[in-house]
């Protein structure tokens, strides 16, 4: 099976964290954030609760090393390194795709 589309959307981002500070893949952190927000969670504590609630399904989906998912605080710290516009444009890449006829489902106004 090929890589998940949501992970591909975030792979082009450079990880500014130092090597010792990278126990979790940045693309996984951003993918979890995106999915949690799309599921209606507001705030990092709610995101942490959502990750805990769906832990087994998320581990099966993302297959993280050692079967460990990042905490809400790891996800929060990962987001602190980027400007909102850069992350928003990657969200656009994932959520708004063209249809077979060439029409777009949505349009990013920032990219």
C-alpha cells in the first residue's frame, strides 16, 4: 500500500526540530492535528482526548514506531515552528483536490 495521502501532504515541510527532539514524525503530528480538527475538536486538550479515544485505530492507520502516538503537547510544539500560512496551504493541498473533469472542490485563497 502506498503512503497515506494526508502524510504525503505534509512530507515537503522541513522539520526544524533538532534530531534529539524528533521522537515522532512531523508529518504524523500534522496529520493527527488535521484529522482531529476536521473531527470537530477545538483545543489541544480535546485533540489529546480524541487521540486517546481512537488510539488503536490511529496506530493501525499510521503504524508509528513502537506503536506510540504523539501527545497533544508534542503536536502543539510541532506547530509552533511554522507560520500559519505555510500550514494552511498544506491543508489546502490535502483537502481541496480537482475532480476528474478538472473542477476544483475548493480553492485556497492564500497560496
